[in-house]
C-alpha cells in the first residue's frame, strides 16, 4: 500500500482530515469504543452538515475560518482504520501534519482528553493499524478517556459496552470540549492546542 508522505510541493496547507475511530453497525452505536464516531456526529450536527457514504468511510465536508476540513468515520471497522485514513489523505491531498485522529483511551479518566503528536498505540487496535499503515510516521491524535472501571477479565465487555447513566449525563459536555479542541487545531495548530487543552 502506498503511504502518503508530507513533503510534496503541491500540498494545500489549509486542508485537514479529522478521523473519528469506531465500528459500524447498530450493536456498536453509543459504545465507549465508538467515541470517535460520536464526536464526528456531534461536529456534523453542530455545523449543520450531512454525511455521504463514500469509499471506506462516511464523509462530511466542513469549512471553518478559511480551512477545508474532511470529516470521516471509517467503515473498515476499527482494526483497519489506517486503510481509510491513508486513502482520504491521498484523495484529498492532505498533509500528514494536518491529520487528527479521535480515539478512546482506557488509560485516561472518563471525559478527560490528551492531545499528542506521536506515541505508541497503547494496545489500541485502531491506532496500531494506523501506525503500521503510515510506517510509524507521527500524526496528531486526541485521546478521549473512557476510564478503566471494569472487573478483571472484562476489558473487552467494558470497551464495547454502553456508557453508564452518570457518564451519559456528562458526555455531551465532554464531547463539546473535543469539538472545541478540533476547531482550535485547525485554526491555531497542534502546539497551541495542546497547551490549551492538555491537563485541563
């Protein structure tokens, strides 16, 4: 598979790709593992956009402060997320530095976010596939904390489970925070966005 590198003179610097990770299908809707999908859905709703079904993803297009932003929910299932991301980077001629991935994270308390430019996959199959597809090149990601309140041997059930009633009450505010962070990223860049949102 061809990988999209970042040093082409033809890149349009104001083009961005925002990829929310998740699994397609009603059984996965509203689960912790699908928080990336939930954030993309929220952005589309807040910006009065709509989705279309396209190659490897549900896709929406967003214009914000002179930026052209492609929003995707990969339809490849989580373990092949990199295939969809690589395709849309190439198709839309977007620099890797203008990619941001939205993903769940067990190691972070519920509702907290961590924004990073690079790092390991942390045992997350979606990130592992992206890392493999992009040959280990750094890319931006927003990790959304889902907590780790599960019994021994129940990690998969927890990750693929629905939010608790209490979490569901708090979730809209937390998702709105990620939406604001995405707007910050495309407006003022990753470094300033990390300073604004990490450890807050």
